[in-house]
C-alpha cells in the first residue's frame, strides 16, 4: 500500500532529491497486479486469471497480518493491532474462470496505471463499489486492498483523516495484511500523532521483524519525538536489512548529528556521498556540518554542488524533511549571510 508524500512500491535504492520521510507502500496485490498485466497482456482470459490467482497466493504468504481495535487514549484514537496469520486466504481456491475476478483484475490494473492521483482515487472507489457486495471468497482480499490503496491516493493529496478511515477498513477486511498498518502510521505522522504512529510501526515489526521500511518509519516517528538515540538504532536496523536503502542511512546520519556525535555523522555523510555523489540531502547536511566546524571554504565548495533549492528553506527542512533542530540551526547559520 510505507510519503511529499510519495508512495514507494519498494524501497528506494537511489539517492534522488529527498522527499519527506515516511514510506507509504502499495498493497502487494497492487505491485504484483502490474506483473500480471505485463506477463499476460496477450494471453487468454484463463491465463490472466491464473496469473492473478498466483499473485494473490504470493501476497498471502508474504506479509504480516494485523487487525486494529480502537481505544480512546489522549489525543486522537489509539489503535491496538493483533496478528492473525491463520486468517490468510488460500488464493489457490479462487476460481480462475470467475468472470468477476477477471473483471477485478482489469480494474486493478487500470487503477494502478491511473494518469494522476485524482483518477487513481476514483478508480479505487470504482473497484470498491463494484465488488464489495459480491460475497465471493476473494471479495475481502480484493476490496480490502483497494481500500488501502485508495487511502494511499488520499494521503498523497493531503486527505489524511479520510485516508485513516480507508486504512481502518482495509485492516478490518484484511487482518493478515501488514501494509495498511504501515501506511496508517505514515498518515498519523503527517497529522503529528507520533506516539500513535509508533504503535503502528511496532505492530508492523512484530509481524515482520525484517521489514526495513518498518524500522525506518519507526526511526522517523522517534526522531519527531526527539528520541534521537532510539532513532539512530532503528535507522541502523533498516540500513542493515537493506544496505541499498540510502534514505535510512541518511536518516541515521542526521539522527547521529542530533545526539552530538557530529564526527560520526560527518563520516556517514561522506560515505553516502562516495556512493551517491548526487545525493543533495547528504551534501546539504555536510555543508552545515563543515560550517559548524569552521571549515568555511569547504562548506562553500560543497554548497555549490547542491542543486535542490528546498535546502535554502529552513521551514521545509524542519517541517517537511524534518531535520533535527541542531542540524537546522547550523544550516541557518550557514545561510544567514546570504539573506
């Protein structure tokens, strides 16, 4: 279904211009449905349905499973999440000749290939309205994931409260699925409900302890709560599980900076830049670090290589990229003479 809010269908291995931190994830059905289309584009109806059933079977085996129950506590509504692997549907029992399932596969592909996020939301709504009353053995699986993916589309438009409602429905319909719980946490972060986001990410990791996105997002929530040492640990777990996950390593570097280990942070920044020379987030962070050390000429030289203009915007750094305050303060000191 793990945010702008950019949806990552898989962990990014590239040091692209940084986008704010949490990682939304499409339902894995969505990801595999793309593969179904490409593999079976010219195949018979039976082959298309067989591929979809095969994909659903992989999905069911692949994720954590969670179910949410509301409890009033403090700000907003807290959720507890339970794991129910025994409720994973047996996709091999889906009828490959079912015309409704064939239609669902086509509509899923259309939603995944929507030209813009508004159309994507509309198309997921069509999937939900078309199949939620079919009463087939695959209905909850398909419709639950459609709710989750519609939640993603809403989140990308800033409709976080409405997205939470869709994630809650997805969790109820698919109590075996980890993705709507992960994405619920991302939406909670966007609403500033960080403790609740921690609850969601911990549930994800209870179900899938080797999920790098779960560890990274748990680090994000703890960073927002100024629990910097915990964040360093969680980002480290994400980076260990997925060494190509450059954003987890970048997050760990800025968290280290916030703990006061500025030398360790600078070493990580330089190491990442050796691998990804165009990684503006780490280059801008290194600029602030060099400036704070009094290495003015080196800071100026590195700054000339930062192409993303957002790193001139201190408000963006604090509220969107969510650098920790010590790093933002050093960047402010560097930028001040220019303003």
